[in-house]
């Protein structure tokens, strides 16, 4: 966890809500336009990273007790980072997820994945804003903890 994770979350959130970001800053719109061709790859990598972070945080439940309450705050921060990376990555990388992860999956798994994606996509703006806000928190907390 650190500044890089925070920056990735901010970028992930910005790519989830490009129209809102473009309204706030025309310079950001130009930058996002350059990144859009790569958003599928970025989303796919963020999705895989989110899965990895969630697995790691579950395996490291002992972090909760490290210097209470800071261990708990750190553990929750990492968990939310993983969840937002997973959800934002699923939104941006859905095409690649279907192509690479669901290509050989049984039809019932594909149907469940499509249903889950339909539920997630309804929250795309909220996930984008949450990723930006939480990414800023991750950056600030990383700087404070250094």
C-alpha cells in the first residue's frame, strides 16, 4: 500500500466517471482521452490486483491487532483498496475479463458473471467517486505513515 496504490485508485475512479472529470477540468479530459485506449488493459490489471489484495488481506487478519487502532485502520484501508480495485477494474476491463477469464467457463458461470456485472455497472459513478476519494485518502495516509 502506498502512494502508487492511491494514484492507481484516483486514475481508476477518473476513468469510471470521465464525463464528471471532464466538466471539472479540461486538462484532465485531454489526459483521459490519451488513456482511454488502454482502459481495458488497465481495468483488467486492476481487477486481478483487487482479487490479489483481497486474498492477501484475508490471509493477514493478524494485522488488525498491530498497534490498535492503527492496525485496524490499516487493515480496513487495504480491504477497501482491494474492493474498489476489483469493482473499478471489472467495470473498465469487462471486455478483457470476458475474453480471457470467462471464455472457457461453463454457461451458468457466464450467466452469473453477466448478472453480477449488470449490478456493478449501475453503481459505476458511485464507484468512480469512491475510488477517487479513497485514493486521495490512501495517498495522504501513506505520506503520514512514512
